[in-house]
C-alpha cells in the first residue's frame, strides 16, 4: 500500500510538471482540466469573459470523456474566473492524474493538449474541437 501511495504521488508530481494545472488562475483564452487520482473526478477552471458554460461543457465532454456525456457538472465563481467539476458518464479518456488543456483557436473552435500516462510512459496527444 505504501509503495502504491508513493508511486501515485510521484506520478502526480511528474505529470504536474508537464503542463499547466486547473488549480490556479488560467490565462484568458484557456480552459485547464485535471483528472483527479480516482480517475473519474475532473476539475477545471476558465475565464467567463472568453468562454460560456455551454462551450466549456461541449469541449470537456468531447475532449475529456470517453464518450460524450457529463454527470454532476457544477460551477463556482473564484477570483473572477469559474472553477468547475464533473464526472464523465462513461469514464475519462486519459485516466487518473492526466491534464487536458484547451486553447481558443478562433471564434468557434479550440485546440487541446492532453498529457497522461500509458503503461508508465508519459504521453501527449493534441486535437481540435468545434464549438
């Protein structure tokens, strides 16, 4: 059990160093999400001056979830930004401790970068989602 905890904490620290996190303020044109250690709870943060709730729900459903569909989506205002949490109805694509960050790519699109571990190897994938 102790080895699993140390491994999980080390893995979390390594992925955390790989990119920005949703735990603090985010730049205006970005949405940051983090998949928590349970592999099902996703937290995130965005600037409401740039994105609407509907846009964020669309991008996280398509970019984070195995299949579209969110459960328990909730938001709260924090320091002029919006912090949110949810679970994917059918699980997340990238597993525990992954980070999926979205970047405005025009009026109706975002690009994303997901950082995750697959068989102990840090991976990154990128894509585009139309809003």
